C-alpha cells in the first residue's frame, strides 16, 4: 500500500507544478481574509488596550498561527471530485483496485498543501517582520500537543468534505451545498474571530461541533492557552467525530456509487 501512495504522490506532485499560476492566485486569495482580520483586530486592540482580555499581540499570534494551521487542516475535495462525478469521468477511477477518494483525492490534497507552503511561508515570514509577534508562550510541548489535534482536524474536515462532495451523485448543486457548509465552518472554527469573543450561545454550540478542531483548538494549543482538561476533551471529541465522519462518508459513498452511471466516459 505504501508503494501505491508513493506513486500517487509522484503523479500528483508533478500535476501540481503544471498549474503554478492558478495555485499562486488561490493561495493568495486564501490568506487575504486572515490578514485583513489581523489588521482590523490589532487596530481595535491598540486603540482600546485589549478586547475582552485579548491584547494586540494575542490577535497577532492568533491570526499568524491561523495562516499555518489552515494550510494543514483545509481540504479541497469538492473541487477535485464533484466534476468527475457529474461528467462521468469518475468511472475511470472506479476501475482501479483502490478507493479513488482515500488514495488519489487524499494524496492530491496533501500534494497541494506541500506546494502551498512554498508560497505561504515567505508571506508568513514577511508578516512576522511587519507585526513582530511575541511567541514566548509557545513551547515544544504545546507544539507536540497540537499535532494530534491538527491531524484529527484535517481527517474530519476531509471526510466531511468528501461526504458533501458525494452528494453530487444526487444533485448538480453540490457546490452551493459546500459553500453553505464552508460558511458554517468559518463561523464555528474561529476564522472570523477567536471563539472566546463569540456570543456565549455560539461558543456553546461550537463545543458540540467538530469545526473548532479545524482552527481554534489547534491554534490555542500551539499558543499554550488551552487548559489540559480542555485539550483532553478536544482529543476525545476529535476521535468521536472522526468515527462519525468516517461512517457518514462510507455510507454516502456506497449509496452514491450504487446509483452512479456514465455514458461514453
């Protein structure tokens, strides 16, 4: 199996380099929003001293860390697979003796991340020089503790994204459904603002959803702001949601493939 993934990696890595200009534009679009949020909240924090206890440095470190974490936990499955389902070209991948999503699509996501970092890291370093964040609270332990959360966050995000993509077996409006899902994710993941600044009701709802594992929990873990009890609860919640998302994906995939048909693909 290792050789299969290695071969998929080689092919997808080469394919990623064929669309360098598109990738550059996509990555820059991806990082524009966090940079805008960073500038806005830093300005507010500097003018008021702090916002609900968060200083300008807290916002700087939060959004700069978000830029990195978002690259690890984000996924683009709908853009890779929805059209293949709708135009029938998925039939070619179904003929292979491997799962098309858990191999090719997964590796394409990972190869894209590797190439994205080649653009994100220089931008991130430039922002560090511009805003001078104080990362003194970050320790090796907090970084290591964040690794399982980031892995859980990506795995859950990938499986949920794949589940939504598989709705293309039933509807041609899967992109609209995905955009709605993405908007909900941004609200409860901590993309707009740290969840600690959201209304209490939103925070309460977020605790029962997996989205905070995509951004907020990994960020707070890296920055060493998360109590041990909350971190352990995040691990447990992540494992539970991983099981739920895996079962959901397998169900939707199996039902979708049963009704899939392609003519002339």
